[in-house]
């Protein structure tokens, strides 16, 4: 089974080739440099960059997979793409590229849920699909734009238990990094600063939201802003005022710990309430070392993370979603792109 896949939901342009259980290639072009000066993704710029780069990314993926020849019948058994959730213009670029490739190869076109890809990315190990998930399990999808808990009962059988009411965890990292004068993307910047922290820093609230499985990180971001205003003055951001390096590192560590502890507690509580002992964590924020360490302290749970190469957006996870659908014979889903795609199951 040979699958060509495309990923263009946000600010990574990616194409991958999956042959059987072996990942032959996973080419990714990141737009971080393009968006850094804006401290966040600009949708129109992202769409244009996808359109410009996708031919070269596809060529790179085919070449790395040992298939440098033009797309033609017999080259692949299926073509897949992320149909959402994501940025509307960016999604359309991936859809058109995949549709064209499927037409040239004369094979089925499969649209998949980008967030399911983050979950199934946990099955990759050393470039192979060698660690199949064991269901049922509690899935935590934690990325720049999404923070969700799912009850995963099998491939394609997912029930959303809770989502963020405002900022996703990744968004909170980006916004706090901006307040602190750190470069975009915020996640790696805050993590790098936090690793330098020494001594006791401020303690920020843990937004557990008792009695619900939903998340809310806007209040935590506001708490950081209030702390900075108290130390530097109300107009600290406009005036370009910054904390001393040592104190900034302490703030980063305290904020990061608050996010990690909240995610771990919410996931563990949800899993216990459902009688689940397995947890799978996927998405860009899952690469964070503090989050992984916090989950590592949980007793009574088997916790799975995707390898760090597959935490951020990539087409390999899209190809794997398509493979699981093909194996189950359930791929006659809607191909319409959906920026707000909120039903992760195979419906």
C-alpha cells in the first residue's frame, strides 16, 4: 500500500510517502521565519507560502522516497490530505495539490482530520509504523490552535470530552512569549528560557476548572501580564520594558509548570473517570520536556507520546490516518475542506 500525503493546515508545508508500514519520506517546509516578525501566523501570507513551496516540497518527498519520476497511474494506491481544522486558504492549497495528484495517479482521494493525525503520530518509531495504539485510551491533543481531550475507543471512533474555551495551550505560550519579548514561536522560546531558571520565582494559578473537562488558559496568560505590569508598570509592553534575564527565566518556568500541571491533571482525571489506564499525547506542545516529565510522574497510567520529529504538523501523520482508513475500508468520507472541523471520528 503506497500513500502520498499532503499537510497544509497552518504554517508547515509537508508531503510524505508511506509504503506499507515504512515511511519513505516526510518533507517539511516551515514558515517560522516568515511569520516571526508578526509574532504569529498571518493567514494570507501562510496561504501564499504554501502555494509557492508545495511543488518543491512534493518534489523533495518523491525524490527522498526514490520516486523522482512524474506522478502517473500505478505510482500510488491513494492520495491523502488534511481537510481541517486549519486556515481556509492554506487548506485549499493542500486540497488542490492532493486532488491533482490523485487524478494523475487514478487513485482514491482521502481527506483526513488533522487532529487525528496528531494522535496517530504516536504510532511512528524510527520511521516505521511499529507502535500501534492500544484502545481504548484517553487522547490529549495539545497544539498551537487546539487543546482537546478525546475518549478514543478505536480507529475512527472518538468522542470529544472537552476543549479549550479560549486560548489553546500553544496560543498561551505564544502570547506569554510576546509579553516577555521572546521570539516566535513561543513554545520553544519559553521552554529554552525556563531551563535557565534558578531559585524561586512567582507562582501562577493552575486553571483546573473543577467539575468540567474543558480548558481555559486566558486567565493564566492574564496572570503573567498582571505580574509584569506590577514589576514594570502598566504600559510595560508599549514602552518595551523587559524583566532582568534571571527573573524572566523564572517567569517562564512558573508559567510552563502551570500549563503542564493543568494538562496532566485534566487528562488523568478524565482517564480515571472513564476507567482508562492508557493516555496518548500528540500535537506540537507535546514536544515540551516539562510536559513529558510531568506525565512521567503519573502512577497507574501508560502514557504514549509521539516522537519529537512527528509532534509538529507533518504529512507523515496524514498518510498514516489514510492507511488506517484504507485498512478498515472506511474512506468514502466528505472531501470538503473544513476550517472548523470539530468531529474527529470517521463520519
